[in-house]
C-alpha cells in the first residue's frame, strides 16, 4: 500500500459501535500545557510497532514517533464532571484502509485519569508532573525541560485525529481539538526518553517541539472495535 500523508483531512464524526455495551456518549476535556515532542523514526521500528492491517504514514514527508503530554483541568462526560489529571502518551503515525491515523503505542495517566478505563480508554497509571516548561515521569524514564518560543503554523501534527490503539483488539476513536494557538518550543536540557526506548524506538538528535497553552478535546466514547 502506498503511504499517505497524515496531513490529509480527518473527519471528526463519531462511531456508533460500542465496546463495553452502551451507546457512545460525548466527552469534552479542557486541556493545559499540551506538548508534542517528535523525533524521526526508522521505518523498521514503526512497522514492528504497528498491528496487522496498518501501514506507516509520513508526517509532512517524515516518519515520526512522538511523546505527547498535557494536563486535563476538567471536563464533562454526559453531564458528569471529569476530574483533573495529567497524561503522557507515545504515538506513531499510520494509515488504516487508506485513512491517516495516529497509533497510540502507550498511554499513561495519573490516578484521577484511571476511571476513563470504564469507557474503554487504554490507560495505565504513572507518576506524571506536567507544567508549563517541564514534563517529568520518573517511573517512565521521561524528563524534559523546555522554553516556549514564537507562534508557528502547526502543520499536520496539530490537526484533528483519527486515533487507533490495541486493547483487547484494535480500537478507534475520533478526537477533535478546539481552537489552539501553537508555538515552537526548544529543550533547555538533554531529553530523557526511555519511555520510547522501552517501546522499541531509538530517539536520536534534537526533537521537534510544539506547545499549546490551552485547548479542548472532544470525542465519543467508548472507542469502536474495528
């Protein structure tokens, strides 16, 4: 299959399929200090990480692996308040049946994010501290300090996402981001990224950083089984 660029427009329409026995509901999350940290990835590493049926996809002409961190300030799940928590996920980029997608390699959250497992989120617990200017997750071997720079055009990485992950089979979720003002950022110390190494990747060189101070995520849960 010929790889498509992730820059192709991704629909934000939800799925109607349920994985845990009830109809999908809308979840909205208010997010702070969203940071996308990306390195070039070898095709062989991406192919090893993807399940059958997915193909590596380029992001503006490059294969990438990314760490994404943010703080959830709160939100609503069908009228129920969502409590604050922090999250780090590792991801790469793929196509499924010709559609560009984000493939979530692993997702870690602080304790108050774990209830999302009840609606199909593939979360595991970790100690995570996300602040403007730093991300620390000692148990994951993740440490990054950065400074925020000038506004920038976000390109493909900041667009709406069709997300895929493996958890009791291949699942899909469509995630829409609200209005976001993106800025470049730069590391101010060596980046510790053992989390990616444990997943089979070898991040090398200076990563590319994109930062958004505040935005919203919207999605339908539970994720759909493919």
